């Protein structure tokens, strides 16, 4: 190996291992070491230079020092903060006193009051404050001029006072001298006065430091108290740590004030810093399924600004925005009317409809349709009422309308017509009980809706004439009249997706005019109109309808303009807004006006019609059964609501075998036979129609009557001339 290495490298020596340096077996290894103790923990302390103290004592002292520091540290921190805080109170008190002095010697208070009056638009008060400012300036000028002359006046006053005092003392000395018989008593009072002055001087020099120190202490104590009471600023780190109070689920006065304090509205925050305390118009009370309170807000804090921050207010009260409703009462300006629902009460399911399984309704008393935010039942009136309902798709407006119609059809007297200017199946389950159901947005469906509107205009006038003939204290439909005269049976007419009608190029303006006319005049005649649309704007909805409709229901709306178009002008600013409702989440929840004295939140009942569940059809069957019990024959005209009738043949059928019949009775029986064609017929219309066949009514037995013989002669003559004639012209009447 060595030889090979040398041959390869050519030079170098190989040094073999020494025998005594080779590794030893593991069993022969010897370890030489010394055991030492671990260094003690110093706990950030240094060793005391005392030689006679043992290590154990040092250890105990170090641990004691560390424990003492741990225990005392919070007190040191708290004490330091307290010293700084109370020291700052003195400075803050000095600032408060300086501000008061400045206000007393300047016009700052008047200027602040003047600006507040101008901001509030109270110009009379502003003029008064301006006059006070001018008066204060004149007074201050006079005081300054008095100060200029004050030194001379002061010197004169001192001289006069000194002379008067000396004279008084001399007079007193004379009196004493006369009384004691000693002339030396004349100067005795003056000597006593000099001694008093000498004593006061001695007392002041001897105890002046104590008096000055006490006075300064009292002054500092006063400044400290003023700073603690009225000083609004101090470093955050100097404020004593307060445990964060947990927010309470119950919105009592304290919780409401805390929520308002953290609302993030500048004028309200400043009001709290200035020490504003609310005046509770109505204390927080439990009402239904929530809490209600009223409080007077400070100046520069309108209710509208609170309503804008409804989301933050709801968060501070541990509620969802839909569960908190800040509004302003119409007759209490400046008062915050706050309703806070129980947690989750407006997001859980609504109770079943009260008439789901049994019961009937009365058109003249109303039908149950919803519950309010307090959980109380809402009854929708039908007689002398009209409805305007709007909401974006998925908000639940169809559920509300269906509930209203189902309640109406449980009164056997009510006839229902529905025009849906779109293709949907919402009303199909109710078709057996509906008199008219027109669906679609084609031209023929628009024409059908226009025909119904034109017919309603004539029917409103005819009903008004009938009510006038019947007389009474008030020309208003009653149940007795409706039961006695089929022409006066209540009607509910629905126009869904009505924006298609009002925005139609050819019929839009006429439709708006007719709709407004019917809405204004139909109330007392027993005709209830329901206008339903997803588009709540000026183009798709006539403003007059919003102002005239007695009941306005706004489901989820995208903007405040649409909200006010439904509920009325200014409703959004007053806090009555549906813009915070979310379609798909707050389904069936709406802001409604007309159901109570003030607008409020309602939750519509939901009557299910879906795969595997059908709650509508049993109600419709019950409604049909009620009609049969009352002997009312159902009439349907679903496929062609404007179908042409044959009045001459129908009159002959109505007369039957009777020789003659009064005109009023003929009209009544025609309306029963075909309400769609004849319910708006009047005596004048019947006479005009029969005159063309020379079969007009004649007067006999004190009343106008129709002759059966004349009707048959006219019918025979018509059929003889045109056997296929079904009197197509009759439909135009």
C-alpha cells in the first residue's frame, strides 16, 4: 500500500498510527468530570453583596421579590392612571372656568344661540338673539369706559372713606371722654383701630403661608370638581379599565341609549358628550311580541337620520334590520317611535290561516289576511276599500292577493274577476270559483282588461242609480240589498301585472283614466279593486291610484321612490320603508298602510299549493258548496270573458210562461242568468234594445212591464228573417 502510494505521488512519507493512540474498547473508556448544580433562576434580580446570606435565602428573596412585583403591578398601573387622570381633571376644570369667564365677558353664548336659531329656521328667535348681541356690545363698551374712570373714583372713595372713618372714631372718642370725664379717651378709638390693623398685619405675616396654601387647595379642589363634571377629554390610556358590559336582548331604556350612543351620527354623539338626557314620552313597554318606546330626540337629530342608520341600530340591539322600526309619529314631530320585535319573531313561520279548514266570511266585515309585527290578526276590509300591492319578484305579493281572494270567495255573494296580464298559474286552483279568469299579455288579453274597465265604469254609475232609487240615510250598499238584488252583489276585480296595461302604447292613457275613475267611485257600490304590480314607478302606476287606494301594501322594494309611490309621499323619510326587505328572505312580509291608524309591518298568511300539498283546492270546494247552499248558480266565462250574449232569447227565457213582467224583475233575472253580460244593464238600456224590435216596455198597473207576447213575436220575426242570427249586435249593449 505504501509502495503504491509512493509510486503514485512520487514523494511523501506515510506515518503509521502510534500504538497508544488507537481507539480503546468501549468498556475501557474512562470519563473524568465534575457534577455542578444548575444556575438558579434570577427572576431579573441581581445578587446581593452580602457574604453571610446563604444561597437558599437568596433564592427565597428573589422569588418573594418577583411575587411582590406581580401582585403590586396592577395597583401601580391603576394608581398611575388615577394620578394622571385626576391631574388632568384640574386642567380640564381650568379650561371650563376659562370658558365660562370668556362667555361671561363676550357674546359667545348669544352667538351660539343665534346660529342654532338660524339652523332651525326660527328667524324670529334669530332676530331676538341678534338684538341681544347688540345690547350686550353696548353694555360692554359702557363697562370699559367706566374702568377708565375707575382709578380716580377709587382714590376719591378711599379718601372720603378714610376721612369719614377718622371723624367717626373721633366722635366716638368724644362721647367716651364725656362719659368717663377723661380727655385722654378722645384718641382711644383711633388707638384701638391702629392696634387692630397691627394685629391683622401680624396675623397675615405669621399665618399667610397657611392661608395661601389652603386657598390654593380649595381652588384646585374646585377646578378638579369642575373638570370631573364637565371635562369631556382625557387620554384613553388614563381612563380606568371598565369591564365591557354584555348587550342585553331586552331593549330597555339603557340598551336603547347605548345603541343610540354608538350609532355613529355626529350631532347625536355630541349631544351625548354635552350631557343630553332623553325625555321618555312613552317608557319601554312589552306590547305583543316585541317592545315599544317613544323618546324626544335632541336638536339637530331628526328621526330621518336615525331611520337611515337602521342597520347599525338593529345590530346594536342584537336584532336584524327587519325587526327594528324607528318611525316618527305624524302628530309628534321630533319624537322617535321605536318598535323592536323579539329575536326571530319576524323570520319564523306564520301561524296557519284561521279559515284554512272551516268557517265563512262576510264581505262587509272583512277577511283575515295577515298578522302585524305584534302578532295580532290583521283583517282586510273589502267593502268601500281598494288595494294597491307592489313588490319585486319573490317578495310574496301573490300570496297576499290569493289569501285575500280566498277569504272573499268564502262569502257566497261575492263575484270575483281576475285579469293576469302575464302567463302564470297562481290563480288556476281558484278557477272553479272565479267568474272570470283571463291570463296572458297578448293584445286580446289587453282588450279583455279594457273591456272590463269600461264595463266597470258603467256598472258603477248604474249601481249608484239603484242605490239612489232605494233611498235611505246613506247611499251605500248593505248586505240586505246585495241579498235582495243580484245586480248589487259585491264584486272583487283583480288586475295583476297591471303595468302591462298602464304602459300599453294604444290603451295606456285610457286605462289610467278609467282605472282612476273606477277607483274613486266604486267604493260605496260594493266593487273592490286590487291593483298588483312589481314595478312601482310613475310610468307603470298612475299617481292618482296611489293617493286614492285605501289600502297600500309594499313588499320588497328596490328604492325609496318606489316605496313612496306605493305608501305615499314622505313615507320613506318617516321610517315607513320596504326597501330593507329582501326578496327571497322576507317572503310575505310587507310595509302596509290603511290597515291601522299608522302604517306598520304585516306578515301575510301563506296558503300552500305545491307538489304534494294543496291547501287551496279544499277552500275553493267549500266556497262552491256555500254558493250552492244559498242557491246561487255559479257562472263562469274563463275562456272568452267578452263572449256575445243573445239578449232577446235570454229575455224570452226569463219571462217563461208569464204574460208580462216588471222591467226591474227582468233586469234582475237577466243578471242572474248571465252576470258578465247583463249585470250593468239599466232600464234605459233594456228599453233602447227592445225598441228596435218594437217590443219596448209599457206601463200598466202603475209600473213599466215587458210583454211576453211582444218578445215572442220579435223573436219569431227575427228568426224568420235570419234563422242563424244570434243577435251579434246584442253584445254591444
